[in-house]
C-alpha cells in the first residue's frame, strides 16, 4: 500500500471517529492556511538551501552542509510524535531508506520537538535516520514553513490530549506545514513538496522518482 493511500484510509477513519464540529474546525484551519498564500513564500525547487545546523535526538550537532559533501539530502519536516499522520509517514520513509541510499541520498527529519521528544519519535518508529530538533522552529521559519494554530484549533488539540507546549518546550502554538525537499550536493533544491493539508505527505515513490 502506498503512503498516499494509507494516509487517506486513516483520514477517512478519523473523520468517522471525530465527526461534526471537530471536522469543521480542522477544515477551516486548512482553508485559512491555503487562503493565506504562505506557500508562495516558502523555499522551492531552484532555491539554495541556507546553512542548517541542528541538534539530533541525542544532542549531537548535525550540519546539513557536511552531509551534502558526500550525499544528496532528503529533508522531511514533521509536526510531532503526537501526530498519527506523521508516524505513518515516518514508517513509510524508514522502509524506503535502502532505495534512497541506493540513489546516493541521505534522509534527515526536522521537527519542532525538544530533543527528548525527538528521541521518543525515533524510538517509537524505529527510525535509523537523523531526527533533528528545530527548537522554536528557527530553521522551518527561515524556509517560510511555519504557521500559528487558530485559537479554536488550539482548544480542539487540547481536548484530544495534544500538548504542544510540552512537546516543543515553548508556548508558541506553531507548527510546520507538510514539507519535503531533495537537496543536491551543491545546495540547490531539486524537488519540493509543500502542502497546507497536514493529512497529505510526499510519497516515497514520488521522492525516489525525483532523485
């Protein structure tokens, strides 16, 4: 089953579990994000990736430009280990690692979680690739990928037991949009996936085709 189909099946089941007002609030937030045109300002194919150095799940500093000396880099942004769509995506990406590496690419995951929570994400999904903590989303913000949750969505997430303040170590109530990039060794972005709807993600097969 492709990642795209698996995500759609989960979304359909979720709509059945949380009907009515919850669906209205979540759809309105997506529609408002689309209307904001934020994606127009996000980094895209042809842009040059800025310098990125972030701590991994065990505190080591990882510089993307160092990886680029020997490999292409696939960068995937995720929201947190509380997000079921992210976990489905991460498991699919993990399965694709041998195919990515056969094409000379390394995968790096970037999210807004604290290092402790990033480690939980890595262990929970049995990930073998780097999971980097973008504290206060400074890197995602530099790529114009960050948005603030509307108040009604913040309250809905709290009802679902989602505690962004704790997972991110701040009270910003911000998240990155679903974004995936392929970066060539010269730092040029050769593929981008940008989507306001958090239920949609770059399919590993599409990424492989672009490598």
